[in-house]
């Protein structure tokens, strides 16, 4: 994520140079379990339900999450590489200095979550659910976000770089200063008052003008 595009700096995860591989075990993960300083690689995490689980200084690489509900999960200084977190329930999460790279996160539930210094890059996030979340210093780069729901969320220093936001929902989100100019926002669900201060391209302006009933005469 380039600082030139975002106009702010996203802090990267603080990870040791070397991390030992953590052997994932199939026993149930219990509430308030803590995993720290390790790599979880090439495995399935299935049918796990727990609250307030903590992952700190962890790399997930080639991990598939299936039927996983980790409400109020604490993710700090973590990186997800080539992982599948589709339909995972991370609602109420606290996510700080975390990167998602080349991940499949279709339908992930991040509602009511707090995200700080988070990067999503080259991710498939169709139908991702961010509703009522608080996003600060968060970047989406080269991501598919069709039909994603950001409704009633709070944005502070959020960037979209080459993002596909077709049919995404942002009603109730103050978009002042948010730059959509190189992203696809066709069918974006917003209220007129939400648009104040948003940065868009001339072609996007023409498209959005139809939403507010303007007639452009050539």
C-alpha cells in the first residue's frame, strides 16, 4: 500500500524474523485461548466455536477456515497469506496491525469490529460484512468487494485502490475524503448526504448524478 495513494501510513505487523511452526490440533479451541509467536500453515481449521480467542504475532499461510465462529477475536500483529476465510464469523473483532494477502474472504463477518492499521491486498471479499464497524487506517488494494456491506460504519483514513465496489453498501457512512477515483463504484448503495467530500472521477460523477436525480444536458 503506497503512502502516495493513501495519504496516511498503515503500520505493518510487528513479526519476529523467524517463527516456529505451530502444530494445529483438532481439539476444540476454548474461550480465551491465546496463540502467540508462531506460524500456522497448510492446514484446515474446522468446526471451531469460541469467544475472545487471541492470535498475536501469528502468520497464517495456506489455511482454510471452515465453519469457524470466533466472536470477539483479538488479532494483533498477524498476517494471512493465501488463506480461505469465507463465511468465518469474526464479529466484534479487535484487529490491529494485520495484513490479508491473496485471501478468499467471501462473506466474512466483521460486523461491530474495530480495525486499525489493516491492509487487504489482492483479496476476494465479495459479500464481506463490515456493518457497524470502526475502520481507521485501513487500505483495500486490488480487492473484489462486490456486494460488501459497510453500512453505518465509521471511516477514518480508509483507502480504496483499484477496488471493485459494484453494488457495495455504504449507507450511513461519512465518505468525506475517501478516494474512489480509480475504483469501480457502479451501483454503490449510498445516501446523497453520505457523498459530501468524497473524491471521485468525472465519469463517476456522471453516474452518481443519476442517483440524485440530476439531468445532464449535452
